[in-house]
């Protein structure tokens, strides 16, 4: 959770983009590190996304079995019980 | 919602539901499945579950109703899961940000608006619930007369909102564990009420009870039970991304989402269903029967617990919405925390004073209205992420709202997605009128949410495919290069 540090101030976790942008607006010398941090973050997220990989067909089958499969089975029992 | 500040199971974070300024970094995605399960359950388990179950009692008896609610919860979670979980876990983004590649940067305000209205709606219902519990305490103990019930309920609801405002004014540090305590209180309440129903009314009586106002068609009754649960699950849409973005893989999100968001809602709602069958005028609302059922010594503590649980749940909702409003306005505007809290709580106060019964007695309609907006949105999200983008997003573009961003579309809005959603919206209205619950065939075979989502998905894919090549190249060309697939 990010929380307001004090009344009247927006949430800004240390190192967050909000903090970085706020600081950069006040101190121009910080703009470059802030942008670099964000670019590094985006690069890291893209690398992680490649590692995680797409939602596979097997995952979809599993999801369908647990939701529609089990749900459908329970629904059939419900109809039978009525 | 970011949820980045506190990440252990012992400090369940409050979801910052609406939007944040960056994705969750890979190193920050450290939530355990247990932590995510706990937070999901905390989000889903509130006293509104009693009212959802009470609504199902109009159409179904105890056993078929209970089973249908579990089945409907599982089917509903499929739509939410496909629309949100793979994208939010893979890219560390919350629900609103996940709409930017679909709706456009400015179009994503639609999602923010829907999420805000849902939160205001739920908060209003919970505060009216709180007011009724307070009124019942004063009247059942003889402090006030029956004639003052409505006035006392309204005053108590407003005082509850004011108390929440006061608690949140100093920040939300004290709320770190509030979700856990709400879930615990609601679970104990459910067990307590279930025991009282079994011992006071008798399980056999409840099991034999007829639905309160069923339609002639058995199939229709089951379908509407499923629709109510699918709509309830869809209304968790704002919460899902904020939870799953903190998990390190899509598979890790599987059980926390399924078990945390679906089953607790269904199981707690069963208590509301049985209570409504035992006390037909209650609609599952414990404030209207709990003193009759267990006497003052049993009923008053239950009512106090209901008030506490509702204060906690509204605090979470109000905090999340206020935080979202601040994020939306951005750091340059510097909207005071008190100002964003006012924007969150004042509409709720107006509702609880002016139209409490309209809201409270029509929870099924409110759920259906949420589904009218969210089912088509989920449909276009599914078509866009899997079939048009082949599960590849441009992370920089998600946070670049300039006209150069591929997710800028036409003046910040993707017209194709909106046309597709409008079609799904009207299909929903044709299949099921959310206010009157008058339906048209084939609602009884398909529900309304599922075909609305499906139509929007098909239209979004089809219309995008026939858009000019320049539109597709700009909006989806990067995707093709990233995924190595065609659009």
C-alpha cells in the first residue's frame, strides 16, 4: 500500500514515479536520474515479461476446467436438486 | 493500485484501486500466494455478501441457490481472470492501466469512472446498512421509538461517513490490517448467524422454504442466480489488478484469485440466502431479523459487529477512491487529501440521506448496472490482449500519454473499442433490463453478461481488423514486432 505520508500530500512511495516527477519539477538536476530510473524500470519490466512468458494454452485449459468445468458440474447438481 | 509499500502477509496492503504512475518492478513482486489470497478474500468478504445472497433467495431455494451461487462465482471469475490476470501479472500493472492499450490513454478514464461509481455504490450500501444497524439497536433497546427508524438510520449513516472521514484525514497507516479484521469479523458473523438460524429456525425449515418470488420458468430462476453472481464478481474488476500485479507469475495468481475473490463471496452469500428464506421480509439483511432471532443479548453485539465491519470496508473503499482521484489529477494539481476525501464521501452522504431505500432495496439492479459496463469492457480487453496484441504490451507506451504513444489512438481514445462496448451494452440491455429484471430470449440460456462480453470481444477484433492499415500499424504494429505475430 502506498499511503499519504501526511494530510494534504499525495501518496508517494520512496522512489516512486510520483516522487521522482515531483523532485524533478523542483530540481532540474534530478531530471536525468529520474528519467533514467523510469527507463531502467521499464526495461526491467519488459525483461521480466519475457521471462514470465505468455498465458499458455495449458493454463487456459486448467482455468476452464476449474471455473466452467467445476462450476458447470455444481450447476448441474443444483438443477438436479431443485 | 500499487500495493508496493507493504508486501508481507502480515501487513495486508490496502489496494490503491484506480491507477498509479508506474508498473510494479520485478523485484517488488514479492507477495506470497497466501498474502494475495488474504487480500483477495478481504476485498470480497464484506457484509454486502448477505444482501447478495438475500437477492438470490427471491428466485431459488436453499440448496439450489447455494450451489448456483458457487457455480456462478466460478463462472464469473473466468471473465475477470482472462481480462486482467495474465496482463497485470506479466507487466506489473493494475486494472485501470491495463485498459490503456484497449481504450486509449484518455479512454481509460471510462474505466476510472466505472470503478469510482462502483466504489461509491458499494460504500453507500454499506453506510445505509450501518445506519439500519444503529437504528435497530436504538429501537430494539427501547431508547427510541419505531417512528424514528428512518431518521436515525440516516443520521447514523452520515455520522459513520464523518467518522470515516476523520479517521482517514490523518492518512491510512492505521488501515494496514483492517482488511484482515473485516474478513475475520464477517466470517465470525456468518458462522454466528448460521448457528442462530439453525438453532432458532431449524435447518430443515430453511431447506424446505420456497423461493420468495420465483419466475414461472425454473431455467430462468437458475440463470438469474448465475447472472447475479457473475455481476457481483465483475464488480471486483477494480481490485484484481492491484492484487495480482504484486505476484511474480500468472500461475501464482491462479488460486488467490479463484479462491480469494470467488468462493468467499459465494459462501458468505449462502448465509444471506438462508436468512432471507427464513425471514422473507429481510432480504438477507441481518439488521431486520437478528434481534427477533436471538434476542437483545445476541442481536445487539451482532449489530455492533456489523457496524464495525462496514466502517472498515467503507474506509478501504474511500481510501482507494481518494487515492485514485489524487493520482488522476497528478502531482502538479496537488489536490488536498481532504478534498479528494470529500469528493469520495460527499456523494455517498447525499445518497444515504436522500435515496437510501432506492439503493438498498435494489442491490440486484446495482449489480446488473455494474455488469452492463464491465462485461463489455472485459470482452474488449480479452480480444485486444490475446487476439490483437498476442499478449505483448509496450510498457513505455502504457505510461506515455503523448500523441506519439501507440496507445493514443484518435485523440487519446480508441473509437473501435468504444463502439464495441456500446454494442455489448445494448445487447445486455436487450437481454436483461437491469432495473426491472425483465428479460428477452436467449437470456435464460446464456445470461446477459457472458453474451455482452462475447459480442464486444468479437466486434472489437473484427472492426479493428477492417480499420485502415495506418490505424492498425500505428496502434498494433509495435505489438506485431514484439510478439512476432500478425495483427
